[in-house]
């Protein structure tokens, strides 16, 4: 990254923008810890890295393009290319020395690498627009997702045993539980009082989602393109359920066919609620997966999402509305997560602000930016977010 910064602006030689310095310093500190654990594993065959570090782990990418200097933007996009080269080399090394019985696991890594390659190629196309402020929110999300995916692929190729744990589907997890009374499914708290309503279903692609009474749902199987007809001036959420064991990718595109956002991508079962149009309003929703993967997509108004009163808990991905009284200034959030995969918390003001970005269990405090109107939680396990009791209801 530093070499790229110097190349873009030679005047930065010996001095880099503070945002770049902070990011590189944080990454180097993380790598120092990883090297210590690798050394311990070399000296002690009984050492298990998963007991001291959640793996795969994330680089925790900070600011990318929004409100950052030009050299920093170019440095981070160059970092994606470097991560791709290293990850593809790791996958190639794994391919040359993999027994036949592990071929299914290898195919899953190849599938993830294929997804990452598509995203990287898309970023190359965006490179001329790095200085276009209207696209910075799009570049932020693409760079974070793509860089994190390549780093995950590299770690998985180096430790293939992670794949079975990371991609274990919800169906397989349920099947492995001991027999007994079924547990009540967890749900976000609090849940606003709403009359029960089962949305009408239309086999996708069908009519454009949002063209009927909300919530509006579509169900189907395999890859599909769903049209969206969203009410202007109204923000929406999308509830996504994927049932199966195959890789999938769900994204949105503009009316011109440009990808707007990657909503979710994983291998196996998935259930979550995500913001749909807090930035660019999309025209279509794309589901890319195998023919045996079943899915259900439901569009609803953001105003129908649970209202956060300063305390909330749940499991999986969720969207919470922040009441006006909690938007006045920076407050300290206490955040916990017990899952084993990626965990993110995003506060939406006029632009998205990443509060937490990690992998595995998490416990810490973060500042809620002033003006935050929506909280987005991306998680695979149980989570809780709370304010000090003096601020919560």
C-alpha cells in the first residue's frame, strides 16, 4: 500500500495520509500476532490456533473512498489485486496436492474464488471512477467485500478444515442436534406489535417485487432475476431465506445493469434481513446459485423494521430503526456476538459507517455516530447491542 501511495503522489514519500497510516499500522499489528501463533504451532504440534484466534479472521478494512485522499483510494484498490494474487497462488498449491476424497471441499473454495474474481474484475472497471464522489459509497462496499473475501479464501486454502465449519448449512446444523423438544427459534428483541400478515406469494421472477401490497414476497429455486418496483422516497428492507447446501450470491443492479450492492453471499443455508435501498435505488435483484437451492425474498418498508429502544438482541442478520431521541450525538454501544463467522455492524446516517467488522466472537464498545437512523447487523450467531441504562428505555 505504501508503494502505491508514493507512486500516486511522490510528495507523500516518507509521509502518508493519517487514514493510510492508521490502517497499515493496524494490519501490521494483526500480522505480528498471527506470526506469533504460527511460530507456536511450529514448536508445539498440539497447539490449536482456533483456541486463541477466531479463524478465518478479517483484515477489518476501514475507510476506503468516502472522505479519503486520492492516494489512499488507489492504495486500497491495489491491495485487492495483491490479495487476489496471493489467494489464487494458495488455491493453486492446494489443487496440486489434494486427495480425491477432498475434491468437494476444494470445489467450494474454487467457487468462492470464482465469486471473488468476478468482484475483482468489477473493481478494475471502477478504477477510472475512483475520484468520482458520487460513486464512493459503491466503491467502499465493493473494496471491503472483495478484499475480505480474498483474505478468507487464502486462509481457507491454507487451512481447508475451516471450510466444513464455516460453510455448514443451517439444515446440517439442525440435523446434528440431539433428539429432544425443539427449541424456540431466536428472534430480534424488541419486536413491534404488528398484526400477523402472510404476504401473497408469486413464483419468481413473476411481477416486480413491491408492485403489490407490502410486505411482498417471491419464492423460487435456482438462479433468478427479480424486478423491483419500489415506492419513491420510501426506504425498504429485504428478508432473504436460502435453503440448501450450495454457494449463492444475491445482489442488486440499477436500471442500466450496473451492480449496486452485494446483499449476501455464502455457502449453505442463510436467513437474514438487510437494507435494500438506503443508497442507490435498485431496479432488479439477482440470485446466482445452483438449481437445487430454494429461496424466499420478501420486500417490506423500513418503517416496519423493529424499533431499537437502546437494547436489542437476536440471531442472524437484522435491521433496526434508531429513534430520533438516540440520534443527537455520539453514544457508546456495547456490542456482543457469539457466532463463528463474519460479524458486522453498520450505522446508516446519510452514508454507511462501519462500526464493527470481524470474524467470530466479539465483545466491545463502539461509538454510535450522530444522525444514525438505522442499524444493520450481519451475523451468523447470537448478538446483542445496548446503550447505558441511562439512555435506554
